[in-house]
């Protein structure tokens, strides 16, 4: 089922009855950055809300921080097995992946690849990230318009992905493409049809299957494919090709979208709140607290979905076994009962890591520290070189209820 809706877009959610037809899961709302008022109303009037009719079927919206935490940390009640997005998988093209599994399989497969983001490995990666970030930034022209998304956000994260997979460096943009189509739909402008999406993802499977076989014979050095090829619970994934593809998609999207869209979101946020940019210029050491605050403000993945395993009660509402439950991280991160002045970017917050963007519980983002490290390094290198990254036009946003991202952001760089 595609992530789309034929409903006419209504920008004022207060003009819509708050009943079973109230539907926040409209990609166009997110693409136009017009979803905020919808979530504000739900948080105030119906924090746990049932939409009875949508192109995704009926679903519960969970919009407040405390309720999202309850769902995210209760995997015995809310299962990931049937998928992590509001979009149901095609029965003929399901992609099992460990984030969409429950214990014990989830724990076994996650454990296989988690060493890639262990503290010692992150320390080894830091110099590589810094060298590449510095090289990319040094190539940028001053005083002329460029697309920040393509030149920095995509290129830096794609280089990092290629390193983590030990993927042929000259072919790294294929990783970007596979990441984009994995979450795309026919109305996104990225693919023309669902068949095209499947065809290109199978191409991804073919490429990585060859690499997987090679790494079984000749292991690489702490790369993700070597870990999968030799992990006790994943070494036979070639016999379960769709599960191999599912885990590849998870690692590609997970390693790409959070960092890529937060790099762009940070530039946009600092332009929206110039007093915070001035604060950063006065004290670049604030980058440490600014990075998690940017991730909260951006919330690069808008939601995660679960299914209730049994009848339960959440926020006073009776949820039945089998019901689809959507945790809107993008809403929880703007909940003023949990976060002071949540609409505002505040780069020196006292508790900047108090956010939901990485999830919680057993499915908390495995690469959260890597994402933070990449953002910290790129901003350290930015502040050495540029006095201002000036946004000179509106960003182009992704058409999706899942990825809160950007395809273009025009900027002009000003030197020190």
C-alpha cells in the first residue's frame, strides 16, 4: 500500500470534527510542513486518538511524550513484528528486519551488528569522518548559491555509509538511491511505480549478496557485511534473501536519514532562530548540546508503528489486540508537558538528550552515538570555516509521513 491519500488537504485542523475521520497521516501535510497544528490539537484534545478510516486502515495516534514512552518500552504489549511504519508491507514483498522483530530474534540479530557503533570503533571512525567533512567543506564556494542537501548532507552521510559497509567508494551514491526508494511511494517523485521500487531493491539485494559471499570467504575489517556474514544468527541470511534485504534496508536507511536530514535541519533551524546562531558563534563549545537539540527539533523519522498483542488501555482509551498503534515522535518532541518551550530551538538546553527521536526501549536507535558524532564533527568543521550559512530559499521537503527530510536547501556560504 502506498504512503498516499486522495483526501483534500485541510490546513486548519480545528475545522475538522475530532472523530474517526480526523487523519494526520497525510504525506502532503508533512511535505508542506503543515502538520504541527494537527498534532497540537491531538495533544490537547485527544492524545490517544483513533482514526477509523484512512488509506492505511484504522490506526491509533499516540502524540504525547509520556504515552509514546509507554508504548515504546512495552514490547510485551506492543509488537514490531508486522512492520515499523504506518504503511503495511506488500504481502508478496515483505522485508523482515531486526527492528521489525520481537525478542529473542531481535536481540540476537541486533547484537551481531552493534559492535560497529561500539565506543572503540567510533573512536577509530572519528578521524575519517573529520577528514572527509573538512575535505567537502573546503571544496564549497563562498558567496554563490549551492544546494546544501546534495553537496554536504547527502555526500557526507553516503561516504560514511560506504565506509561502514566497506562498499565500493566510487559507487556510494547507489546507497543514497536505495535509501531513498526504500521509503518512497508513487507520489513522491522518486519512483514511477511500486514495481520500479521492488526492482531496484532487488538490484540492491543482488549487489550485496555478492559482497556477502565474498566476506564469508575473506572477512573485512569491522564492516557491517562481515559482521552479518559471520554472526551466529545472520550468517545464513543468503538462504533467507528477503530477510537479508530487509536488514540491509534497515542499516542503509538508519545510517542515512537521521544524520542526513539533521545536517540540513540544523542549518534551517539556525536560520530560523538567528539569536541561537549568534550564541553558537560566540561559544562554539555549545555544539555538544546543540547536536541533540537539532535532532529533537528536526525529528528525522516522524513515527514508528506497533501492533497491540492483547487488549490494553493507553491514555484512558481501550486498544484491542491487533490494533495498529502509531507513535508520533515528531509530536512527542513538541510536547510542552515534557519539554520546555519545545517549538523553539535552544542550543544550550540543560537536558538536550531528553527527546524521542531515537526511540526508547529495545528498539532504541543503535547508531544514535554515531549520528551525534557525525553532526558534532561537521559543525565543528563548519564553525572553523564559515561565519554564516545563509538559507536563501525555501527547502524542498520529502513527501512522506515517515521521513521528515529534505531534497533541496539553497544556501550561500559566508567566510569568516
